C-alpha cells in the first residue's frame, strides 16, 4: 500500500464543497481518522471528520498572516517570521502526532488547508510523511447557496472565496501526487470516482470496495446534498463571475484528464488576473464594508437607545402599577369600612324603626287613655249634674 512510508491524504476544498463527505469515504476505505474529531453542527449533521484543534490553530496562523478564513485575497506563508513559522510548525506537528500516533495512512481535512499547502508540504516533508492530495470540487452555485444560507454571507463574496480556494489548492498541488474529485460524482457513483482517485495518487485502498460498499452507501444516502444545481444552470447565471464559471469547467476537465494543458492555461490566466485585481476589489469592498459597519453601528446605537427608552417606560409602568395596586388596596379598605358603616347604619335604622314603632304605639295608647279619661270625666260630670237637686235639699235640711 505505502511500502512502509507514512502517507497523509490531504483533502483540499472550499467550505461546503464536500470535503467532509470525501474525508469520510476515504476513511471508510482504510485511511485513519484523527483521534479527536470535531463533532457535527448545523449544516454538517454528518460530521466534519477533522481534528478538533485544527481550526483554532489555522485561524491563529491566518491571523498572523493578516488574513482569516473568509478572506479571498492571495496569501503567502513566506511572510511569516522565522520564529513564528517555527512555533506553528511545532504546534501542528504535535497535533499530527497526537491525532495520528501510529497511522501509516491517514486523512487530514480542513478547508483552510487550501491556502496553507506550502506550509504543510514542508511540515510533512520534515516529519518524513509523504503528502498526497485529494482536491474536492463542487458546483459553485451549490457552494454559494449553502454558505450564504448557513452564514448569511453575501453570494458575491462566497463566489470569490470559492475561486481563491480552488485556484490556490490547484496551483500548490500541480506538481504533486493529486486527484481532483467532484462531490457530485462521489454522490452519483462513488466507486469509479474513488477508483480513479486512487489510481491518480498511486494508492491501493486498504479496504476493498466490496467490503466498504455498505458503509459508504449508507453514509452517502440521504440528505447529503440539499441543493444540486446543474452545470447548465451555472453557465446560465450571469450573476456568478465568469472567472468562477471558467475555473470550475477547467477543474472538471482536469478531473477527467490531469494533463489537460488547455485547462491549466485557463486556470493560470484566471489566477493572474484575479491576483492583479484583488487589491482593487479589496479596496472597493473594504470601503463598502466600512460604510455598512458605520450604518450598522448607527442602527445598533439607535436600537440600544430605543431599548433603553422602552425599559424606562416599562419601569414607569411598573411604578405606576405599584401605585395603582396601592390605591386599589386603599380603596378596598375604604370599601370595607363603608360596608361596615353601612351595616351599622342599617342596624341603627332598624333599631330606630323599632323604637319609632314603639313610640307610635305608646302615643296611640296615650291618646286612647286620654280619650278614655275624658270620657270618664264626662260621665262623672253628667252624674254629678243629675244628683245636684237632691244634694241641695239635703243641704237645706228639708
């Protein structure tokens, strides 16, 4: 397979270009994966199949080079100071030793590798490891759609990123052992795609295709490709830069015929023009970015002010609510007092009514007694009058 030499299969490709799928298929054909693998996430539910610490290290390396993962300008690792180069070489060397301690054939994948091939070529050579390359390509329309949907990046910027990753990885591996593998071909029929790739890099896969078929088919089946535009659709899209469309056609030609001089000439012309134009593009884009950032900062400040105002209004409403609640409680107490007083008044009114009735009855009784007394007096007066002559005779003694 590798005659006792350690072989590193570097999977190179733009983000969302099928590098994860290709790395997994390679592993199922017998290449070792890293000991510590980055887990799946949104947009890559099947897994990344790359060393967990690699992304952070690459990001720091790109930062020292004045770049970052979504930068589409040219990059030269020679710009690194010797001491910095030595530090990153040691860190990445230790990472490889930790993740692939005894691997004779192993797969190393991470999209940022596209721009760091010269750095890794030297690193692996110093470690006595042979580098062979698998360049994963995918219809740029699918990449643009996928990355824009996942990260919200402007489609035009994604197109330039695809072009930079494709051109850099192709040029850096042109004289090395490499194979170009299209994501669409792997999904359509992985057997001839991987057979051709193995032949291109002079590698006999450790695991026979028939033994790996069930595992690979199961892995590739399902929602591996959410958006699958055709080459015709790409050719008809005037909003995709012509350099992107031409570069993709040239890479597809090299997948079939690695010695296609016309395709190489096309890629060289595109790379030269792109590198020359990049500073101008960068200046224009940076001005646009600065403007958008200023607008965004102003919008955020406005939103922050409005949020603060809303919070103040909420606080006022809360305070007023507390006042209202206190007033409601006071009103409740007053209502209770009024109800108690009403109850007392009602009792008093009932008592007064009872006393009034008694007084009325007593007055009626007094009136009756007075009438009775008057009648009795009248009766007595009448009796006295009738006996008056008799009483006079008696008085006279006759």
